[in-house]
C-alpha cells in the first residue's frame, strides 16, 4: 500500500507572454513518501521554486496532475486548495514574512488564528522554547536578529501540526553559522513532529541531510 503524500504525474508548466512561451518544467513525475525529507536542487532559474509551488497547491500546472495528501489538486478550486494548505501544510521561506507589529508569540500563533482556532499560547510558547527563543515571546521582529526571526518562522510553520512542510531556501538570508543552527532546528522539529519535508536549496551540504535529492535541470527532474 502506497504511503505517498505527494504524487506528480507528467507535470509541465509553461508561462506565456504576449510574444513568447517559456517552458519551466516538462513532464515531471515524482512521489514523496510519508515522513520522507527530499531536497530539490538545481541552478538558479532551473524551476525549483516553481515545482515547490505546484506541489504545495500554490499554483496549478499547465499539464499533468498533482495529488497532495490524496487530494487531486486539479479538482479543487482556489478556496479548497487554500483550506487544504491551512489544515495540513507548513511553509518556511527565505524571507521570514513575519508581521512587524506582532510579537514573536503572536506571529507563531497566527496560523492557528487564521484557521479559526483559539490562539494556543502554551503551544506557541513551547515551540519558541524548542527553537531556543524562550524569554523572547514579547519581542517584535525588529528586536530580533535575522536568525532569530527565521527561528520564529520555523516555530510558526509547526504551529498547526502540518503533515507536510515546504521550505524554500530557508537559510538564504543567513550567515553560515546562523544557517547551520537554523537547519539543525529544522531537521530536529521535522523529526520530532514526523513531518514530510520538501526542501528547495542550492546548498549541497544541506541537500545531503535529506533522504533523497532530486535535481532539476532543463525542466526535468532526476535523482541526484
């Protein structure tokens, strides 16, 4: 019995302008198993982030089919895809995307509040403690370093107990030492929560920490 949580079959993505059509991804097929950590690697502009947005239901392919947690995304409208992401998906991006006027604790609680749940302050505080920010709950993003802001973003991503976490260059804005700390935390949280991880990165050392590496080249995907 398959335990795949993500399945892409013959997925292509074209972007059409008034004068031309650009193929970003061509006939991509892959599966990601429950609890697996995979890295999407490739040169800048290869289509890594495009593939991630398709797999997460943030965009739709030109051709092909994607199943996310058993749901064929092409059969869901925008509202249904958004509900699926809210219920089951976490995101960490290169830009921390924290709300400047909210404290660290409030930023972590935000996904639960948006989902219509009561803000669980105890869980949010526990997650901040897990990423080493105990005692910083009331600090605004402007009072935190870049690495601390990304740790808040990590805690926020796990607030609603996601089944799948998508991370797009999560250390791209951090220095080498801070990046190593954040990555250790990311993999520790992922392991502790049993989350499936899809990681977009240009860092070969980071990619090696995943269970499997998929290289995107010329619009196609192959095992690295």
